[in-house]
């Protein structure tokens, strides 16, 4: 699966109505809300949107005829085969009604063209590993993880121990556990998450 690398914008005009589309990679609901808050135009007649993060997807028609806008934007996201993305299409009404069929096509096309104007990156599936080890191993462990392009997501110190949360690409789970086990000489406790 892939997602957008950076913010995208696309503009389209039909029968005096102006449509401006924005698309962005998002990782969570907070990022979605911030994106929509920042890009929603107060002067636009309609601000329609959709987003998809894994199995979570939503859309909004913002008073356009039901099913013509938000659903069409979501269909564009799915047809582009991307994930972790939010798309907003703002419309300034030009005085000429377009009809439900045309609206549906315009919203889908604007969203699709906006998405396709972007640069894509492959999504990497991660897993979180939680472990406890002696603090004395931490410096060496950080160095060894860094050399293998692995990093500690969070640390919590307690006495002579440290609790680590590691965010690891699925294909590096075995390597990560081997590194931690080797450095601690088996003196690590792994937690189920």
C-alpha cells in the first residue's frame, strides 16, 4: 500500500464553479482534524471531504446533494489505491447548477487529479515491541540499533532498569530481538502488547 509523501493541491473550474482540492498524508484523527481546520475555506460554498486510515474511513457532503461529494472523494481515494490520506475539496458556486451526475464526476475527478499530482511512498507496516533491561546496556543498544536503522520509540526509567518501546518494521522484528538479546546476554524481559 502507498500514501502521499507531501501536500498536494489541484484546481478546476466548470460553469463558473471553482473547485480547489487538497490532499495530505495523515496518520491519526488529530492530524485529519488539523488538516481540515487549516484548509477549510470560510468563503467557499461547500467544503467536502473524505479520509482513509486503514479500515477507518469517513466522508462529508457539506450540504451538496447526498452522495455526490464526500462519497465521490472517498471513491477516488480507493481507486488511487492509497491509505493514510485526507482529501478536502472546496467549491465556490458559480451560479449555474451542475446536477447530481456532473457533481459526482467533478468531485471524484478533482480528488483523483489532486492525489495523482502528488509523490507517493510505500507504507511500511510497523509493530511495537516492549522490553525491560538494565540501564547499563542502553548506550550500546542505542548505537547498535542506529547502525541497523532501528530506533527507540520511548523510554521509561525505573531504578536500575529501563522500559523501552521499539517501533520496528515487520521485516526487522527478528533482527531487533536478536540485537537486544545479544547486547543484554539474554537479560531482557519482553512484554506482550
